[in-house]
């Protein structure tokens, strides 16, 4: 955990410890208020009382590709949705925690899955750009000029559209990198 995450965790733990316990009649009263008024102090109080469970669910997913702090934040948002939905259904006070826990756990698992899909896509793009760049250099050397999209597509065995997309993204990244280097060198010159 980073220093910031530790600090955030200490704040959350202090918040959880500072909350007085809620008995079933108090939960039922707060659920009724949420059912009538929606967002407001009753909802905030119910979600705050779910925070310990949300943190526990996030920590149980430590090392799954999403930081515990991010999962806690996602879980808190899902907790708000869960409490509103539960209050709207008129669920009994004694089952609120179990309902929120199931919904939050499902949301956290979906968040982890989406992050994994995004990482896989990023990794595939990096591989594609490396392959593209190697083919571009090899073809430029063989032809003595920059290859066309059609020539690169033939070299790579990719559709022309894919070659165009990867090439455009790679060129954009190169331009951004070059401009950052120029800015860095300008800063050095000014010193």
C-alpha cells in the first residue's frame, strides 16, 4: 500500500469505528426515509454503516488487478445503488447487509474483470505496434522508401484497415513523445 492509501485506509477505519451501531428498528426507519426521499441523510447513514463490509470485500480481492482503494470506492458507489434499490423494494431491515454485500461483491468482480480485459487489450496493442514497427522498418529497408499501407498489410498479413489504425496510433504516440522531448529540451535550455 502506498502512503496515500494507508492514510485513506486509516481515515476509513476511523470513520467505521466512530459510527454507533444501528439496530433493526433504526435500519427500518432509515430504509423508509430512503424509500420516501431517496438521496439524503438517511441514505448516507445506511451506506456509511455498510462501509466495514465494503472494505472487507475490497481487501478480499487484493492482488486481483485493481487496487483495494479503487475497489473500495467502486464498492461504495455500488453500496449507494444497493441501498436505494433495497429500500425501493421494501426489503426487511435484517437482510440489508446481505443484499448490499452481494451487489457490491458482484460489482467489484465486474470491475476486476473489466480491468483485466482492458489490460489484455493494452497488451495486444503494444504487441501489434511492435510487430507493425518491425515490419515498417524491414519493409522501408527493403524498398528504400516508406512502405504504403497496402505493402505493410501484405507484409503483416493484416487487413489494410488494421494497418491504418495501428499506424495512425503509433504515429500519434511518436508525435506526442517527440513533442515531450522538445519541451524537455526547451526547459533544459532555459535553465
